């Protein structure tokens, strides 16, 4: 997944960090919203929320056990 930030940075994030996104269809992955604060992404159909702060810090899914969840 690629995320373009307002400051010009592009973040490449492995979908494996977010199992719900990894298992979703391409259509489901494209059905996201930018949070009202502008600081996160939300997939209503997948019940997935990802903060930009977390992406920059290298954090993956915080609900899953494993190396990226810490």
C-alpha cells in the first residue's frame, strides 16, 4: 500500500502489516476515507482504522500478535 503525505513523502507499507487489508478484495481496499482530522485512514466495510502517525512509526495492526504489532 502506498500513502502520499501532504509534505511530499510517500510511504510504502506492506499489506501483511494489516491482515484485514491483506485479505480484502481490491474493491474493498479502495473503499477508504480520510479521517476528518486528516490524520488517518478508515475502511468502513472492513472496520479498519490506520493512523498516519502509526505508519510513520512503523507500526502495523495493533490488535494482532506478532512482530509488527509491538
